[in-house]
C-alpha cells in the first residue's frame, strides 16, 4: 500500500510572504498522480493542484506551484503572496492508475496553515 | 451547477440506530466515493462506485453499506451505528475512477455523532 507523509502538522506565514508545505510518499509504481487539496474552516475539500508523474514540468496554478522530485518521492507545495484566505488544512494525496475494483486514493494527515495579518 | 451535494449536514444518533447519508452530483460523473475524516487523520475511503451499477470496498468498509441508486446518486447506510463511527463523512465524484481524468470533487460533508 502507498503511504503519504506530511511532516509539518502546523505552519504559519505572514501575509504576502511565501511558504512551502512538504509531502513525501512511498510507492513502487512508476505511473501515478499527486494532488494537493485545501480544506478551509468550512470543511469543504477543494482541489488546489494536480501533478502527473510522467510530466517533468512542475504544475502551477496562479499563486500555487509544486516542486515534484520523482526520484526523491517528494511533492511540496509552494504558496506565493500568501493571503488570509489561504488559511486552511492542506492535504497531499497520491493516486495510481488502477483497474476497476482496486481503487486507492491515499491522503496524508494534513498540514494546518495559518496566514497571519 | 451545485456540484456535489450531501444531506444532512449534521446528525446525532444513538448507538444501534440506523441512518442513510445521501449524496448527489450534477457533473455527469461516472464515479462516486464515500470517505470519512477523523481528527488528526486524512480522508479514508469507505466505499466507491466506479460506474453506475458497481460498488467496491475501500480501506474502511466495515459497518457500512452503499447503494448507487443511479448515475447521480450514491448513498451510504449505517445499519447499526456505533460510537466509533462518529466522524465527518464526505462524498466525492470524478469522471472515471483511477484514470487520467480522475480529479475528485467533494461535497460539503456531514458531521455525524453517535452517542
């Protein structure tokens, strides 16, 4: 089974600064997908960014970007120009391409990010 | 579009009672999922339905049953609730499970307390 580790239970950042959240995973697969989800106090799970393992280029979505190191099995999230609305739990997740009947999407335990005014 | 909707938002049960959590999506997705989220934990998959007419167990299926009523709706049933089932339950949907189009969209969650 795959495991996803987020080693930072809590982090804080000043508004307008940059912060990086860490995620490592363990797998023997070569073809898979990685995700970062955001969960604000409203509890809604919101997709932040997605990365295909076969792509060498790091994914970006506006102020959010990832540093994907396949050999190191590392998938960190960088948030630039942090805003108060970025305050949330952030979950890293791993999915491998599978046949029907054996689906698995594995989440880390999350990092609680607080943006300080 | 409403996306993924769940009812109810909150529920309190007594041990041994039964209830059904409802989920519906309007994105014409083929696959739907039920997760639970416990304090200090990420989401864990209970059951999923890769397509209409199929259901499969996830990581933590014991104590639950599911029904894929049609393409839009996927319900989760607790036949005899236990305190260990106190959790926040999320429904999600995606285009096709386990494929390159599998990005999941989540409902707002149901907070369930079993006394």
